[in-house]
C-alpha cells in the first residue's frame, strides 16, 4: 500500500465487530463498537465524539481494560493507540 507523505504508518488491523465500553477521565462510560483491532490499537464507532489526545480506558470482552489515547477523531468514530501498560482483569 502506498502511503501519502506525512502519514504515520501502523500495523494492519483485523476487521471485528466487538461491543466494548470506553471509560473517560470524567467518569463517563460510553458503549462503543470496535470495528478493527491490532495489538497496537483499534477503531471505535460510537454515538459520541472523542477528542484527539484524550486518554481513555477501553473495556474489551475477554481482554479487560486497556489504556489508550485517541489519535484521530471524526463524527461517530475514532482511532485509538493502546498505551504500554498492562490490561486490568
């Protein structure tokens, strides 16, 4: 795949349809759907908007809570990069 100048590469992600919950620092818990995932991050589809740079916890079934940072955001979707801490069971 040819990338445009300035594009930051990432690992390819697997298409999924996983219901999860995003926990924000303000205490909000938002039901979301993950539509793709890799060991480095995921795409989030939601009825709310996220802010670029926002740090969240994503509760993913069979994995637990993982810390992530929103790297891009559009109306109704966002891309998150998983942070280096370990998932909470």
